[in-house]
C-alpha cells in the first residue's frame, strides 16, 4: 500500500512547486509570462502531474 502513496506524494509536490512557479512568473499587468518558452514546459509538466494525480485518485 505504501508503494502507491509515493507517486501520489511526488506528483503532488511537483504540482505545487510548478503551480507556484507559474504564478510567480506571470505578469498580471500585461498578462504575459516573463519567459514564455520555459512557461510552456512548466505548464505541460504541471498538467501531466495533475493528470496523474487525478488518475490515481480515480483508481482508488
């Protein structure tokens, strides 16, 4: 059972860190990211981690 908790914890930490990073890099006055190319990589990784979290929760 503890083997299933490790990926959930890992993807949760990744999602929190990337969500916070995206929030900090977004300029709300101009509605643009500071580094758009890096933001695309962050968004894709964030969405993948959220997908795996939701997929794991539905499996239970």
